[in-house]
């Protein structure tokens, strides 16, 4: 990727874009896509009845979205760098709307899975939006705006849960997807009107072989991780998928190093700043998702357990909602620290806050307000971290690789969340109690998961400490021209 010259878009707009409008519209698009990811959570227990399918088959409505997002995100980023980030953003929103409509019209399993796959293909909206900001906003606006864009992931997820629970309780479940479609149409229209096409494009040839190899490797890996508990971790299917993932991803890596225009420039990804940011992203993705698994179960388990709070899914959503608002509120604080001390410091502060939140959760988990407090603390830490990661990535890659690099970073977070889901599922299925003939996760099981979440935050802190120190001025994006200047590190 780094060999391709950067050239301006064929038709640059004469009028300068309105930075406030660009940021607001891109953040709305990010919130819309993250809403989609939490849309089905309130209806997961009812999906087998709605779709006339078994519980294991209905679970594919969630798994399919995860797999589609993992495959689409790095590809969409690369295509955006090559042919236009706004164009790819609009295509992603069209896929979101199409998938929402298909799911809204479905009453059986296959169309629901098709709709959820199409929705998952839209998951690159946030990294594409961050990359557009780099191209269109003045440098002094970039840190705050990218922090806000990153926070849109948490905001959409946190606000989506109570909204989806309310809709599911009071309306037909199809309304969930019609709502997603309507929001997608609004976001599409606003992007068309207010967001300019990025002037930075690399052009070149799309690496179809690399895309196929990455898709097979990622699907094999994530399918084994997400379904291993159902199939059995020692089953032939699970072990075979893990083996296939290793073989394919190793072969893919060798191929990418030898092709002139790779899907992912691995020479860029092993630069210290990019490598340790991505490793920290995996740890943060793990740590953030651990909370998303623990808190809802604690709230919904019956009070007879002695630690469950016996609340409804709507209450769960209302407890989790402040987390997203805290993430957005701390975005400007994260940006200010990044400008003053550099994104490395911001990332390390975020890790400390998240770890402290989990430590507090081990001690405070018996009242609803305890969980609200913990989710807000962890949300603040995640807001710091997610605001710093784009700054770290963009400070280490040329403008021609911004979307691809940000998309890969997003993928790393997704891998972390998938591993967290699998590991927490194993722990909670092994550490159980029996109540009324039902097997339920034990209190100690939840505490172990929270301790592991704190450990993941500590690991993110250690990984962040290996990042190179940056002066405030160094956090500004790499100049566009640098992409056209070959260096010893970028020559294939």
C-alpha cells in the first residue's frame, strides 16, 4: 500500500466542508451502526420461537454479524483508501439499510441470517469516518473529533440496549429492524449532503487473493472461538477450524509480504507504534466486553441466588446507558490529554481507569447503583483508550493507509471481544450453582471474570508502556506527501 502514490480525488469541492457538520454526521453514522450490533440482544431468548428454529441455529443471527464484520472491516478500509472513503461509507450504509429491511421482513432463519450478514458488512463505518476526519478536518480539531467518533461505538451500544428492550416489550419485534433501517436512511442522506469525498486516494489494484485468504483465516478463527463452547473445545470441528486458521493466516502473511499492493501492509503493522497499539486494542476489546457479559447477568439473575438483582432487560439497558454517555463526555478530556501529553499517556490512563472499575466491581455488586457506578467508571476508561487509539495509528501511517490501518485496529478490538466472550462463557459454565433445578453462574464465577477483565486492562497498560513517547506536536497526522516518499521500511 505504501508504494502507491497519493493523488487528489478527481473532483474536489470548491467549498470547504463545515467541520462541525462533518463531525456530527459521521458520529451519527457511527452510533447508527453500533445500535445495530445491540439490536437483537433483548430478543435473543425469543428468537427460536420467532424464527421457528432451534436455539443453536437461532444463535447464528448473532454469530453471522460478527463474522461478516470481521471480514468486511479491513477490506472496506482498503477499498476506501484506494477509491474514496466517503464512497465506501455510503456503500456501508446501503448495506446496513438493506440488511435491516431483509431482517424486518423475515419470519424464518435464513432471511434473518442474510439480513444480519448484510448489517455486519456495514461495520467499517467508524474507521472510515475517522479516516475522513483525518483528511478533512484541521489538525487542531482532529484529536477531539476522532475521540468523539470512537466514543460513538459505546454510545450507540449503550443507548441501543434500553431502546431495543423498550421496543421489544411494547411493539412487534420487526419494528427493531425497521427502526435500524430508518436511522440508516437518515445517516445516508446526511452523509450525501454534508460530508465531502476525501481528497486523498491511493488508487492501485485491489488484492483479491489477500482478501480471500484473510476472510478464510478470520472466519475459521472466529467461528472456532465463538462456537467452540457449543461444539466442544476438543471436538474435531473446533480443532480443525483452529488448525485451518493458523495455516491460512500464516500463508496469507507470506503472500502479503511478497505482493506489491497488499490488502494489509504487514511492514507497517509491525512498526512499534502500530503493533503495540493493536495489541493493546485486543486487550481493551477483551476488557470492555467482559463487563458487557457480567453486568446484564447480575442484574437479571433471580434474587434467590443471593447476588442476582432480579431486574428486567429494560432495567439492564437503563443501567448500561450512562456508560455510553460517559464515554462521549470524556472524549474532549481524552483529546486534551492527547494534545498535552500524547496519546500514549491517554491510553495508559484509560487502562488504569478500566482496571480500577473492575476491581471496584469485585467489591461492589449487590445494588443497582453499584453496577451503574462501575459501568460509568469503565466507560470513562474505555473512552480515554478508544480516543487515543486512532491518534496512535494515524501518527504512524501515511494518509494513503489511514482507513486500512484504522479498520485493522477495529478488527483487533473485535478479536478481543470474541475471545472474552468465549473465555467468560467457559468460566461461567464451570463455576455454577443449582437453583430450582436450574444451573446458574456462581457469584465467584462473576468475580473471576471481573478479575480477568482487570488483568486484561493491566496487560493493555503494559503494552502501552512500550509505545514510543510522543511530543504533543508529533500526534498530528502524517503529512499526505509522506505516502509518496519511499523509505527503507516501506519498500517491498
